[in-house]
């Protein structure tokens, strides 16, 4: 039934908690209560669009830092793959290894047989989803300006 409905969790619903290994250590969503958290689901390390997306954040590091939010990337590659991708491009966003796709599924950001789909989910200080943007084809991504606009427009 849920598969036929809108993407879950929807805006206004509690964000499912999770814990994943990442390039900057283990990340647990509930440990970031009191902060805005931006979850960037993406298809894969070293793919053309994903590389452009994460390098765009690196290239505008000052504007990115001004978002005043905890931002993490989530995809199904291994931690070793994430570490290589992170180091090779000098990225400024921690990358989390959702190897079995469980977190992507919990956030309706998973589509067999492709795997993790590109999506942005913003979780507020109380752990409630306040914004989500699902990219149908995954050929575009939300840049720093779009993330800043989404954060500024939050209904909190």
C-alpha cells in the first residue's frame, strides 16, 4: 500500500532514525537532534552527475558552510569506495555507506533494479521531515543555492 502512496516519510512526518558508517565516522541521525540535517541520497561514487554534485559543494565551500546545517551524502557503495571518492575529489560532505539500501528504502529513495535514487530530505531540529525533493531521472541535483532556498523556506 505504501508503494502506491506519496514518498515517505512525507513533509511533517518523523524521520526514521538510522546509523551508518561514514567517511567521518559513524553517523546516527538521532544524535543530531537540535540541528538541521540535510540527507543527500545519490546513486553512486564517481558517476558523472554525482561527481559534479559533490564537487559543486566543494567548489562553493564558503556558501556551503553558510547553510548552517549538517549535510551528509548517502549511497550504497562501500565505505572504502566512499573514502576513495571523498579523497580523490577533496569533498567537504561526509559520505555514508548504506550498503544494503535499507536507509534509502526507509526514505523512499530506492528503486530496484537501479538502487539508490537522487533525493534531498531536510530534517528539522526535532527529527521531523520539513522538505523533500525527489529527482525523477537523477540527471539534475540541488546545488548550494537550491539547498539554501529550501532551508530558508522551511515551515518550522
